[in-house]
C-alpha cells in the first residue's frame, strides 16, 4: 500500500470539511472508515470519498483516478440500487483558499452522494441483533438470484487468469504478515488453493461458455446489503476494476455465504444457498456446486488479506481485534478446502411425517460448508410445470407418469450434486420400492455415501400437521394424507424413524443414524 504525505494532508483537510456539522447546516455528522474510503453521514445524505491509496488490487492515488472511480461507482450501483445513488459531488477550492462542498472553485476531491438510510438496517447489524430470520433469508436468496439474472455475461478468460493472481496476491500478503499467518499454513493454503483451481478450471471454462461468468456485484457481503421497506437491497458494488467484479455467479454468491458462515450463521447460509438454487432453477449449478468450497475459501482468504491491511492502518486500540479477525478468515479459508466425501441423504415418508422440516434442520450440518443442497419433490414438480412454489397444481399433475418423471429428475440431480463432491438431501415420499432402489443405485454409481431415512407417524399426527400448513410447496391436504394410508409401500430397507414427537426429537434420531455411520 502506498499513500504520499502530500495526498494524505490534502485529504485530511477535505475530511475535516466533510466532518464539520456546519457543512450541512448544523446536522450531526457520523464518520465511517474502511481501508479504501471514508463515508460521512449527515441528515439524509451519505458522502463517500475514496482514500488516496494504492493497493495491489486498486489505485486511487490521483485525483483523476478517484473521480473516475466515483463515476464508475455511480454507474455500476445504479443497476443494483438506483433508489440510493444520486450523483458525484466536487469538493472545491474557493477563491479565498477555503474548501467548499459542491462549490464553484477548482475541484480538489470528489465524493459519491447517496441517499442515507438507517445504517442499523444493513444485514451485518441485522444479523448481530439475531433478526436474520427465515423470511428475510428467503427474500435475500431471491434478490441475489434476480440480480444475477440481470447481470451481463462476460468473456471467461480474463477472470480465470485473474483468479490465479488472487491466490498469488493473498499468499504474498500473508507472507508479509508473519505475525498473523504462520508460514507453514500459508504454504498449505497456497498449495491447496492452486490444486483446487487447477482441478476446477475445465468446469469453470464450461460455465463461462454457458454464460455463467458475468459482471456481478463483486463485494456481496452482509454490510453491503440493506433492508429497505422490508426488502434486501445490495449496494456498494465493486467498481474499481471490472475484472475483479466479474466472475462465476456462484463466486459472487460465495462471498455472502462465506460471510454468514464466518459469523456463525450456518443455518442462514444454508437457507440462502437453497433459496438461491430454488429461485434460479439452473440445472448446470448441480455440477457447478463443485466449485463452491473453493470460491468460499478464496473469498475468505481475500478477506483475511484485506483485514490484515486494515490493521496496518488502524489506531492502536483497534489493531488486536482486526488481527483476530484476519486470522479467523485465514483459518476459515483453510477449513473450507478440507476434503469431504459426498453424501446423499433421503428423507422419505408419507405427507405430514415431517420430511421437509427434518431436511431443513439437517442440511446445514452436512459437509461441505454451507451444507447440503435440498432437492424436494414438491418443488421439482412445480418447476416441471413452470409455476411458483406456492401455486396449487391440478390433480392431473400427479399422474403416475408425471411422478415417475419427477423422481427421475430428482435422482439425476442428486447424482450430479454428489459427483460434484457435495452433500444432497432428497425430500420426497419414496412410497414405491423402485424409487428407493433407483436413488440408492445412483448414490453408489456416484461413489457417495447413502443414508435412507423413512419417517413414520400415526394418522392423527399427520392430519394435524398437514392441516396446519400455509405457504408451502406441498399440495397435500387432509384428503391426500388419508388416501396415502392405502399406499402399498412394500419392504423398507431404509432406517425407519418414528417422527411422531417434536422436530428436535426427530432430528436427534436422524443425527444418530447419519453420523454414527460416517
């Protein structure tokens, strides 16, 4: 990092101006800082100034470069959060030598002006309050999927070349911070990262050819997502280098997932993963999920590198906390590259036995992080007909030949996810012996561990649960649950779990089966 004394002194005067309540008619001013920018919050305005710094990955060292970066930030973020981004504003040198915000003199600095929102409503603060609930994570997954659908495909080669540079840059930075990152672990992370990327390169090239490498947000972590009028809105997209902002769509998603995992929110991370896959309905991602642990590791490593740089700039009172944070990210980057054996878990049983509740509770606990992908027959059937999950289908959609097609699709997708090295839970009734045999055979062919769980519960319990559903993908009602009592299920070779008691009780039984055999 480079910062000249002259530029630092010049910016100090600008920061004094923007930090002065008199500049805003007496409004209280709050100052927020990162390694690359300083933000001033006053009234309904937020003014963001680029620091006069140069890093290996960005260069704001001259006024012209900072102005160009401000223009780029405005242009990029109006695609993601047009309701927040207003304009770029000059800080000028007046005739009497004083500085003025949006004055008529010669510009000496530039700022991006945004509409201020309650900074307590960014998702990092929401998560700290324990308010990142299922409803919000569901909206978050859909919002990211919609943002990616609008993103423009780019040529894959520049980004693939850049990934090698990200690994090399992080390793070089870690070596310069020997007090934070032990040398033998730095070399281990470097070796494992390079090996993972070499293994994944053909897959990523194919995904680029399929249009799945695009110009995304680039900096999609919780602090850059705000809840406005109940909806998550991504802001502060990366603007200083288009190649850095580009990447596989799962690489963009990986930053968000890694952030949730690092904060100790594995259930939220798994919910976002599954919500995203359900919203995009991209079959190619059943193969692409192979790259997700590497993507998350790379994001964690870059975060460790940047946090170490922040420590170098921080006040003495903040340095210890930043050092601990940098090491946590580094350790996470290594952990995410640990090898895992793929697993297919099936949660079968009649409607109302609690299959889906169990699948959602179990998924975050299966490796690799952020947990298992859930394939649900009810969701697959709705996708087959191109309707929303909560839209009810007619009886014709449940004809035997349709159900056979749905189970074939589930089995194929589960095998693809397993071959990609990821865990998958298949949530379906599995009433027919041939359905159970087919998924077991597919797991064996994919060289994946298999766990078949068949849930049972008495009819009154099932009727009570089915009758209490709302906004669920399942079309099963009380009448359907009664008819299912007549199913000829045949001999069940899977582990039969009595699921009549609480979901926690069923989860404990499932854990005992799955992890006792692991």
